[in-house]
C-alpha cells in the first residue's frame, strides 16, 4: 500500500510540522521523533491524566498498559505476557543485568562496539557483584561469519554465563548477526541478552522466530512512539529472575504484567500512544513494507550520493535506514589522541547544529572517521547532499583552526 501523502517533503509538512523548517534532520536514530497524530494522542493522554490522576492511574493505566502490551506482542509475534514496557533501552538492559541473579565469577561477554551505557552496566556489575566480563574486539569492516566464528571459539573454551550483543550497533550503525548469535548462544547454553535499541520499526523482525532469552527494543526511536518507551521481552523461564528498576510495590508479583505496570509515580503517557503509533504506520504510511522500502531506497541513494561528493571513501554499511560512510580525511590517525577527538567533536557538532542546522553523528572507528546518516520517511535526497558538503567544510575549518 502507498502512504496517504508521498513520503519526503510533503509528508514532513503534514505529519511532522513541528520540525524546525530550517533544519535538516538526519539523525532520527538517536532519539526518534513522533508524527503529529501520535503527538496529539500523547497530549490528549496528559490532559486526561491531569483531569483526575487517581482515576487515570488506578483504573485507566492498567487497562492501557495491557492493551499496549498486546499491540506490541502482535507486532513482534510473541505472547504479551512475556513483555514489559520500560522507559528506554538503557533501562531495559539495566533491568535485566541488575536483577539477574549472577554469582561471583559469572562471565558476561560483550562486544567492543557495545553502547556506552550498556557496557558501563556490565562494568558496574564487576565492581559491585564480582562478575567477570570479556570484550570481543569488533573492527569493521568484518564479515558476519568471522564475528560468529570468533565468538564460538570463546564459547568452546570458556564458561560464559551471558552474552550481550546488538541488533544494529550504535556507532558505526551496522547490523550485527543477532539471529545467528542467538542460535550460537543456545548451542553453548549461554544466555542471550539482545540490545535491540535500533530494531522495532527499523527492520522487519519476528521475535517468535529466534527466541532470545532477553531482548530490548526502543519503541521511541523507529516506531514513532513518544520518547521514554521501550519493550523488554523475557523468556517465560526467566520471569522470576527479572525485577523492576527500581524495585517497587510489585516486587512479589509472580507475573511480568503485574510487576511492571506501575513502578512509581512518573509519566506513563507514551505507553498509551503505542496503539496510535502502530495505527499511524498502518493507515497513514501504508504499512511496514512501505516504510521499510522508502527508507532503504533512500539509504541506498544517499550512500551513493554522499560517496560521489566525498570521493574515494568506504560505505561501511546500510542497515535498514542507517547509512554509515567514511569521512574523507588526509590524516585520520590524528584521532588516536582522545583529546583531539573531544576537541573535534565540540567544534564539528557545535558548527553543524548552531550554524548549519543539521546533525550527523560521527565515530572514530578502526583508524577512520565514519558518519552515520538516518533516512526517515520525512527525508529527501537533497538533505544528504547538503549535510555531506557541510561536513567537508566544517572539517576543513576545524583543521585550519588547529594551525592558527
Ligand atoms: C545499541 C544501543 N543501545 C542502547 C541505546 C540507548 O538507548 P536509550 O537512550 O533509549 O536508552 C542506544 C541509543 O542509541 C543504542 O544505539
């Protein structure tokens, strides 16, 4: 099915009218963005809650929570009773790691590309619970089979309790072989903890297909739910091992639904917008396939165009709607120095946002700088042309500023 309004500029004007008219928004991947009808549902929910908080929180919220769980369950193909809704991917990962009954010396395996907050949670557990962890070095470009093979070698020779990996790594934004990894974990009886911060709404996904032990996905990034909403899937056999963060009234509940519905006074309004976000995707956007096809098509065109502008550079990956391209640079090894990285980030990001009204996150990885562009249904090709020229200009100015 086709969208009601063509994706791109017209779609942006009608459904994302709050976006700054002067901005080139090429970083949907970091925080997500909510279309107008879903935003309106969010505002209605806040007003409803404000009308009579006791009624809303005691009676409406539990109902809305279960309806939201059922929508997500249907969307990802799993039993809604294996799901919980939490604030974000960081909270989901913390929820599992900090409540799982690790014993001193248990080993957690994670990748060098792990998202900072999630990696830090594992480090925290080493200090506070005495677990061990090992980091698998992942340097892109690398083939999926090489990654899986490297991890299998570790599983063969060492006792690993849990392995944490992404669906799509953050920076650079590359699809990780997560389906193969879940199978591998099962083969070696290692628990799989999948960080799908970038997953639901970004790539076609069927949870019933690969059944990890624990899986988290943000709903506020790519599904268009207002910020502060993520799903946590816990295999039924582990329900008793997962507690809410913070521990709350529901500590002794023996099912996930009761446990996670109310964990303290906070804003629960985004949960009430999940159905509306899924409906928007179906009705206004013409369904998941229409969204994926537009974003992937735009990603491929953007990668080609940026490469034409930047010259002989590597397109590291196109993962759904995330495109990672090497930024051309005479001496990228300059960024082996962490102070230089910090100085450059301040200069380049500051100029991008304040002077040029755009933002594209970049990372120094394996001796090169890579830029990660997000391609969303409100974007058009000319925005990537603009941003890639801007990036060249800003880096040029940055290097000149160093010689002053
Ligand atoms: C792989 C990965 N994990 C976790 C997160 C954290 O997401 P949040 O800020 O919603 O907690 C991100 C954010 O981009 C991410 O890319």
